[in-house]
């Protein structure tokens, strides 16, 4: 089953109830007993009520008959020395498979290959990954062949349908493609009707695009569809090797890859077997939920540290590198695109405007954070938002982002609380960056009160914290209301323990202030 909600409308429900009441009171008994099923139509008439005189005897529609012939005939009839690409799709379908198959097909088209053969043996996987692979195959300009050896279940069934030809090995199976979602305990849970309807449409349109019966494809998704005798109501269709030809799903049988070549009329062809390259392997790793969460956490934490400390250091580099790896991995697997990059860039610009140009924290800052959050969340899902919500992918992405932000916030608080007095990490925070030899101790109340109203000069940029020369003494201070540039005149407005709050004196400009070598070096960052 594929890993992945609608409500009835009240007016329709009221009309249905009214119609049912009218039917129960006014219609003849022979019509009250009739029942209609979608799919194979079945009409039952109450035997206790005789049919009107002269009316033809009712007859049940015969069971649904699937196509018994393949939509395309083999062999391919390629002349000369053919070139064949052989891709292997085993194990679970994940986000790394789509870029791999896209690369294989593009290369095969450039080399004018006779065919691309995808050997499938998978129990299924992610819905968004399967849909992306399906799109790649449907747009291929080279003949594509699915060799089911031994199973194409769930997402694998959709992928197999997207090929021009389907060849089966003995004992192969294909089907059971209804979407499911995992709950908190790891148990599979059914999705709501809206998602089932979406997948029915995807399966049917894919099958019909390749000349196959869409009703058979739907029966693999929706257990309410009857396909006797292969799939009674309440059972999903999982076609077996022996049923495939009758259902129009088989273009031939083969036990080995060489036998597939012979069936296609490509015996003796030059075979190229591409492997997943390092970029696709790394992208697969980076888009793993654990890895992507870790990258988001480090990226957000690095940005927070750089906003807290002056200059640009190790935390900023680590944060930017993590964000680059996050978006690069999701770009490769086509989860992220230009839209997500623009959203993130716009968010960064608005946040910088708020921090460097506008005082306080207002609309620009909030909007910037929202845009950045949206870029992360959209990069984690690969389907339309309504479908992603129904499959649970959007909820998972929201939870994943919330966890990353929470961990980053906790890490930032711990860093502010503990790291200023610790070894090498002391450089990341203000006390070491601006040349302080120790963490500032709380100032006695009397001394603090005496500083209020005193003027001085900013020795460093106050972003918002830094150092200032006040009454001939170098002190750790924090600006209020705006960011203050180095050299500007400042005035003390309040003292709260070790925190000395200052404001810029608009009417004065600072004059050059003598600095110790330590202060000069600390501001060179």
C-alpha cells in the first residue's frame, strides 16, 4: 500500500433524505426493492412482487469482462545494433528514485536507445515519489518496458502502469495500491475518501494513457469496486501472474533479463546498466526525515546565534551550510523548486530589513519568518497541498518543522545561559567577541543607579549588545529601540542587574575613541 479527508454537504444530505422518504411512501414496491452498484451493474428485483403484465423479464448484466489482449504487440522491430538501458527498481520507492530514472531516460533519449527496461521488485513506498516517477515515464520519448520480477505492489503498480510494455516473470504480482497513512504508533491507517478518489484518478488516467483498462487500475485502489471473479467487493485487486493476461496487464512473460531482450526482439543489444550516482545517493540521504530535520535545526540555530552575536563566525557558516544542503537535496529530488528558494530568500531579506533598518520587531520581521517557515514546509511535501494534507504528508511536514524550531530554540536558550563561560564556545557569544575577560557580574544597585543618565561612546557596534566607554570605564551594554553604530554617543537609560540599557543621543556624533589592541581585534570580525 502507498504511504501517504472530505465531509458530506448538508444540502445534498437533506435532499437525499427527502427523496428517500418520498420514495418509501409513493413508489411501487417492485421499485423500492431495486438496488444499484457502481462498477459491474447489478439490478435485483423483489421476487415477491410480480412484474407488470407485458413487461420484459429483467436480466442481470453479465460480469465485467476485462481486456484479454495487450494494447501493444512485440517484438519492437528495431534494426541495426540496438542500445538498451537496464534500470533496477528494488526495495522501497523513495524520493531518490525519481531523479535516477529521469537521468536514465534522458540519457537513453540522447543516445537514441531502442528501449529502457526497468526491472521492478518493490513492496511500495511514498505516494509523491511514485507520482513523480509516473510523470517521468509518461513523458519519455523512448519505449519503456516494466519487467515485474517479482512484485509491483502499491507504488510499484502505478509505476508499472506508466510503462509502454509490462512483462511478467513467473509468480509475479501487481496491485494493492490503496493509499494509507501511518499513525503515531507506526500502524497503517486508511485515508479518507478524497485521497482514495485522487489515487483512483491517477491510476485510471495512467492506465488509459498507455491503452490499458482504467477500471482494472481503479480496482487496485478502491476495495468498493467489484471485479469478479478477480476482486470481489471489499477486496483490493492484486493481479497474479496467471490473471495478468486476462486483465490486459501482460505484454509477455520472461524469467530472465536476457529472455526479456529476446521477447522484445533485442537479443544481442548493447546493454547499459546505470547506477545511482553520488549526487542522487546524497540527495536521498539529505531528504530522509531525520537528516532534513537535523539540517533545519542546525540552520535555524546558526541564524539565531548570528543574530545574537556581533560579526559573523562559525555558527553562521554552519547554519548557512546546513540550509544549503537542505535545499540542495530537496532540489535534486524535485521536492523544492524556484518557488521555495524565492520564499526563503524573500524571508531573509525582510528579516534583515527588520533588524538593520527598522527599529523594534514588527510586520517585516514576522512576515519574513513566515515566508522562511513556508519555504521549509513546502520543500518537505511533494504533492498539492490539499492532497498532501489528506495523505498526512503536510501534517508530518508541519510537525517536522515545529520540532526543528523547538530544538533550535531550546539550544539557543541553553547557549545564552551556559556557553559564555565555557572554553572554545566562549568565542561564539558576546563576552569573548568584544574582548571581555569574564562574564559581567551584577552591578551593585547603588552603582547602577548612579549610571542612569550618564553619557558615553559606543566602542563596538551595538547589535543590540556590545561595549561602551562610560565615565572612563568599559562596560557591557545593550541598545534599546534601535541598533547603534560604533563611535556614536550613547546615554544610560536603565540598569537591571548586569544589563545596562543605553540609547543613542541623536544630537551628537561620536568622536574617535582610543581603544586597546584587544578591542580593535575583537571588532575586526
